């Protein structure tokens, strides 16, 4: 009997130990990753209603992720607007710790570069090749905290610039051939998981996309005629433009990187040319000083005043998510 009692007691202890081990393993599995469980990383994407063309949306974006020790975990993987991975093999949550995510739109292999957690971008002078660069960040995310779906909101990294125009008096009609902003810094750096050093400025000139000659006849400033094509807005590096003083020469302005707007146009008063001619346009230079901030939409409104030089007023609005 003593032998049977001892055997029963040992069996009971063994069963209790197995039960504790089972609970411990179960808890540990919840804390550990889910690679073995097949829980991939995905995103819930909120995006700005405005793009370069003021319509459209994020289609594909590039994702970088770093673990809690700042080691690279995802290196530029492609995801779609539904937040799903487009790579052949999906990415899974790590076995422990958190991840910090950085998403970049649009997805591209050559428009910008990433090195040591720093994004570098140079705005092309070719208007058709400029992109609406957007970045989303989500720090210290875990599988338990997100159920595997990380919410991200894309923010505009650049300043959007469009042009409009109106005339000072009724009967004045203006044909605009070209608009160019001179002496604008073209390069920027953004720290993702690294500290970005402000790069040395590289100045360039940028012409808006117009899709042909634009005509200005509106006499109401609040109903100005659009001079920018639907996909012709400038997407510029945020910066402060210091204007040319209008007293020195244009050559001096260029040497000192002072900003101004070049407008090529011709105008008629009641059908007769008063600026330019049927075969030629006249070029005028207008000094411009403005602080361009990321995520802002700037409207440069040109007032044409007969034979006098044009003037410019600048309006701005914040580009916000829906």
C-alpha cells in the first residue's frame, strides 16, 4: 500500500509539473514572435488627399524597419496601398522586442537614396520627373500592440507650388509662355532611423508645367486663371528663399543665389499689343522672398498691370489628411 501511495504521489507531482510547463510555454509563445505562427507584418494606410496633381493616392510604398537595437530588419520592401507586402516572401514579426517603421512614397529604386537611416533627395529640374515625396513613421511597434497591422499616416515632405494670374483692368488680355523660379535649393536629407546632416545647398531653376500657352483675362483676384497644368505643380525642397533686391543685375542675383521669378508673356489692351507682339514674348523678372514649409501648398498669384512690371502675391494652405 505504501508503494502504491508513493507511486500515486509521484505521478501527481509529474502531472502538475507538466501542467505548469504547458502554461509557461503558452505564455512564452504569446510573447515571442509569430514567425512560427505565420503572422506577417502589414499596414493600415492613411494618406493625404492631395498629391502633385491634387488628385490620386499612394499606390506602392517602400518600407524600412529597425529593431529595438537599431539593427535593420526590413530593407526597402515593397508594400501596396492596402498595406500588403508585394515581395515573394513576406516579412514576419520578430521573436521579441519592438520595431520602428519608416515608409516612403512613391516606391522607387532611383528617385531618392537611403543610407544609414538617412533619406537623401534631389529635386529634378525636369518638371515631369518631380515626385510628391511622402514619409510615414511608426515607432516602437509590437505584434501584441497592433495585432500585426501597423497604422501609418503619410505626410508630405516637400512644398507644392502652383501659379495663377489675373489682370488689373478689364480689356487687358495676357498670354503667358513660361514661368521659372530661379535660385532654389534642390537637395534635402531626412533622418529616418539616423541623424541627418543638412547637405550643402545646390541651387537650380524650376519651370512649372503649363501644357502650352496660358491666357489670363480674369480681373478678379479671387477668381484668378490657372497657369499651372494639372500635373505641372512644382514639388520643392522646404527652405527660405531670399529675394533679389531688384536693384542689382540679374547676373548678380544669380551669383549670390537670390531668388526671383522669370515670366515670359505678351499682352493686349482691347485687341492691340502693348507688351510683346504676335511673334514675340517679353521676359520680366520679379523678386520673390518666401519661406516654403513641408506639407504646404503655395499659390503664387501674378498680377499683370498693362505695361508695368507684374507683381506677385502668395497664398498658402496646409495639405492635411482626410
